C-alpha cells in the first residue's frame, strides 16, 4: 500500500544470550546464508558487553548492531547503566526500549519509557519501543485501550520529526517466548490501531512513515503471513534470531515484503 514511505526492519533481540565468542561464530555462520539482494534493514540487538565484538564480526554484512536498553540520563551516578551518548559514540544505531521483560523484571514504566525514548532520540539513535498487552488484559478485551495508552505515554512530547524516527514493536506478552504467536489478523489489527493512534496525534504523513514491527514467537514458519499484513513492517525476533539459518531466512522474507 504505502510501504515505500517506511522501512521494513528485521530485528533480532538476543536478550541475555551468547558470549562474545559465540557472537563472532554466529556472524561467520550467517554470512554465506544472507540473501544477496536486500530490501529490508537487518539488526541484531545484543548485550552491551558484546557490541564491540559484534560490530567487528558483522562488518560488511549489512547487519547493524543494536543495544537492548539504555538509561535515560546523559551521565551520572547510575552504577551499571549505559547512556545513549555512549552507544552513539561507538556507532550503535538501534536500541530497544521498554521491552516487556524490562518492564516486568526491572520496574520500567510507561513514564520511564518516555524518558528513555527522548534520551535515545536526543542522541541520534533509532529507538525500537516495545508495547503489548498481557493475557489477562486481552481476556478482559481492553488491549486496544491499553495499547493506545502505552503508545501515547511513550511518544508524549515527541515532535513529528522525532516520531518518524521512532520504531514501534507490538509484542503481546502472552506470545513472547511461548511459541504462541498472535494470528496475522490479530497482530495486523493492533498494528493498524497503533498507526491510527499516531495519525490522530500527528497526521497521515507522519503515521505512514513509522515502521511498526510485530514480535512474539515470530519464526520462519509464520513470518510470511505476519509480514503480509499491510501495517506490519517487520519483526522483533527473540528465539529464532539466535539461529543463523533462521535469522537469514527471516531477512530474506523481510526483503520480499511488498505491500504496493
Ligand atoms: P520471541 O521473543 O521471538 O522469543 O518470542 C521476542 C521478543 O521478546 O522480542
């Protein structure tokens, strides 16, 4: 439909997996499997400790390296944390913000997600902001209201130009790491709903420029159907991104997305 206005992005989220050596081995394994022609962006977000090794290992492969989180402050007494400017300085482009695991285990909230998003944009990073409902919330039938609230909190205060630089990932919590994927229709409907929320706050031009990804047990078996939905512009992939052959295949499927 209007895909040329926005990028298709196949993003891996490695979570707390793979050592630096395993990262280098993955890069060597995936290189010969990558499609020659590529019409989508490919990125792997991985533990900050291994970013430098990954950048070296993926050089020339057109797989960008991203981070999994950041701290909202520019610097200061925040032991163990990493600032947006530090990521930018070493050439990182993408950063995941507000993943449901960060919200669940590390107390991230809609408010802190907004602060982190602004910090990322301020440093010139491309944020991938995660939103999604729990099973209980879906069973109550409040997922659309909840998603609108999460997205509105996350993007509060953003200019239209900043909104266009922001990637949203819809990840229903009940589908993450469970093998239980949302149907293409369910995921497509929510991604369209998120785009409509952005359109209402900004305008149609801004809304059609935002890449909206689906995440939650996306794999080589279900990706084509999900990526065929007009408002799904790629995937945020956990488990399947840890396997070179699967991730290469997902990049190939992302390359074939043509909603025109
Ligand atoms: P999954 O993880 O693909 O393993 O479900 C997705 C995510 O948490 O981003």
